C-alpha cells in the first residue's frame, strides 16, 4: 500500500470510529434516567389509593395518577436481605445464595449495577437499598447512609442530585427506612379510635395505638417520596423512569416473615412520561425478580435468559395484552435466631399453597420475642387476651403453630383465613399445587438446611413471673 493510500485508509477508519463514538454518545444521552424508590416494610393495602383510605399518602396517591399501578406485585422473600438481593440479581434466593435474612448473594452472581453500567449508566444508591452495610458488594458507583434507620439517607440523595454534574444517564436507588420499626412514638394526627385493624388481629386497645404509629411511619415514608420526586423532576427532566415499591409487608403478625399476601404482596407503581399511560392499573402478577430485566430493558439493553426474572416492560405498551406470571413462587427461611421457620409457596390467580417444611417447630419473630422494639409492645397483650378470649386464642395459636400444608381460595377468602388443605373437596387442587411447588424447588436446587436452631416453644409473656404462660 502506498503512503497516500495508507493515510486515506486511516482517515476513513478514524471517521468511522468517530461516527460510532458520536452515535454511542447520542444513544447514551437518549437513554432515560432511572429512579427507584423503595419503602421498607410496607403492606400492599397500606396507602390511600390502595385500599386503606385512612392512611395519608398524598404523594404516592398522586404517583398512581401519573403512572401504572401493578396491583399484584410480589417479592421473592418476605424479609429484607433476601428480598432486596432477589431484586438486585434477578435470581430467586435459592439461586443467588441469599436465602435467610442478613445473608448476601454469592460473588459470582452478576448484580444490577453491572448491567446498567455496561449500558453507560452511572448507578448510585442512598439509604436502605441493599441490606444496610452490604451495599458495597453490589457494585454501585457511589452509595451513602446504608445503616439502620439512618435519617440522612433520603436528604443526602437529594443534596447529591442537586449538585450532580455528570452527563451520563443516571440510575439512582433511594431507600427509605420507613415504615420499618421503630415507628414514631407519637401517632402524629392519627386517632387510634378510628383505625381499622387488619384481619387476624386481636382486638385490644394497644393494638389500635400500635397500628396508628405504623400509619404515622407510612406517612413519613410518603413525605420522603414526595421530596424525592420533586427534586427528581427539577433535576432529571421528563425522560425519567420512576419505580416505587416496598421490600415486603409490614412488621405485624402474619405480615413480614410470612408467605401470606400480607407478607409477600407489595405496592408497585411505575411512571414514565410518554411511555406509560397515566392512571392505569394491571392485575397481572409480577415478581421482584422481574425488576432487574425490566430496568435493563428500559435502559436499552437485554437481560440474560438464565435469570429467574422476566421483564414486565411490555405492560407499558398495553396492559390489556400483558398477562404476567401464571404462578408466583416465594420462599422464606429464617431471620438469624429470631425466626427459624422455612416455608415455601406457590400462588396462582385463584389459589395459594403454602408448605411449612417443619410444622413441628414454633413460628417466632421480633413481634413476639422483642415486643418492645418500637412496635408498641402489643403482642404480650394479645397473649394475655388469649388466656380468656377464644377468638384471641385462635389467632395467637395460628401465629405460633402452623400445619404442614395450607391452601386458600383467594377469590372467596382473600385474607387467607380458612385453610382448605384438609378438605377432600379440594384434594385435586392441593395435589396440583403440591406438584408445581415440588418441581420448582427441584429446578431451583432449593434444598439447603437452616443455619440456626429452631424454636420449640413460645417465650414467656412479658410482665408475668417465670413459669406462667
């Protein structure tokens, strides 16, 4: 090749490379910003536009008018660490390694920040996004305030957003500590006398005050959501995708740490101007493992097929044609020594089947073992009431001791109060769901034993001498 031709070829190559670089830069600029706001321990019914009109959540209610509400969104596990690990890996707990609370995924599992970073995103986290001090191992470009009930988590995110100069598309995860316990000491304008208790609650005065404190905590979360969206809208502009959700249900008996809908079903709303129809709703079932592939698709990429999650982005175009999942599987194992009670479930449109793997063990949680930790200390009153009140005794007994199998007709019994597992009429349904769950567990290699000794009896009722129930 002559020198002239060599120079000419090099010029063409440089022009081509420059064109590719410009195209890549333009593509990066056109990618939407991504904002994920996470509540902590919030039930799926517990906001005004949801089902409880007594709760003040004006900002979340407004968000539902601006976007698409997923009415049947479920977490992979009803405790903090495994739930968030599933969201950040796209794998169920048995496959990512974070099965019990306070556990983390294995190092070889690719995390959500890496997917978005490969698309040109700056990926940051503020507050409780992963499980407290485990945030570093997820690979965020920057993170702050990931300690227990750190009050500066959300404010630091807002300060950082206002000062940001980076031109890359942004994926920011903001984690509120509310309404996780300890709840506010004062009820902050909520009248306990006007509070409605959830099903399977014992009707004693302290329950109402405790519930009012929980409502106050939900409203604090909503205030942080409103502050975040205000700064997001002023700094990131319209080409911003917003997702709101909660990591599992509230810390209340039969909520958090349970596989009932009150433990696994969560609020979820997405907003994306011009791409998501405002004020819409879908009852298609989706799982938190689906968040990773959805965000990757929103960012212009393709998630790998080997993960458990499947994108729900098609729902943005048409809620009518989006069918979601035919079954949702959930897993719970333990919360260190406080709760050692492995269980699995499969939920269809109509049915819920729960397998309690060790029904001979006693179900315990912070609710009964640490009743003074910020939740109002109501559970000892439940146990005292159970000594003389048959209804209260039935609820407390259902809390502590579970049968090997539970089956609920969610159409007829959405609160999951009537276990049909022993009814011969439903034997075919029971067998079908039993086989589905067994096959899924085999495919997941879900056979690891618990790491802590189980509880074999209830603890003492607080305030009574030893030896008395």
